[in-house]
C-alpha cells in the first residue's frame, strides 16, 4: 500500500488543485463527482484528477489517506477541502471562491 500512498501524496502535493473522483472530468461516473466537476468548471479553476475506479488500491488508499470515507475528494495546495456536500455548500456560500483566491488559485469572476 505504500506505493499508492506515495502516488497520492505526490499528486496532492505537486498539484495546486487535485480531485480524486469516480470517472474523468469529461465523463464523470457518479453524480457527486459530476457536481464537483461542474462547480470547478463554472469557477474556471484549473485542476488535475485521478479516476479511482481504475485502481482498487487507489480507491481505498485515498479514503485511508484522508481518513474520509467518500469520493470525490478535493485537495487545494496539499490540503483536503472536502467531498461533494462540503464543496457544494462552500460554493453556494461563496466560501469556495474565497478559499481558492486565498490560496492564490485564480477563479472566474461571477455575477
């Protein structure tokens, strides 16, 4: 399991914004992952992602890494921000946009 932990740690720490999700940004394979992709796209945030459905070790490993039981999981500047519900609530309250801006991540200005 140490190889998968090293992979996860590298992705989280070497990407400003990283999403562990089911499916891909172009083809999400679960509604929760799709919602987070829509929010990130709406905000114009550049991010990288990994499809946990391609690797069972990754699917379990990310849950162990974050001590969070569900997927998707969003990381910003190496910090776990949350899953779908938390991301959606932060977005609706304007907190996600502020979080990105405070981390130096550009977001589109919204009306």
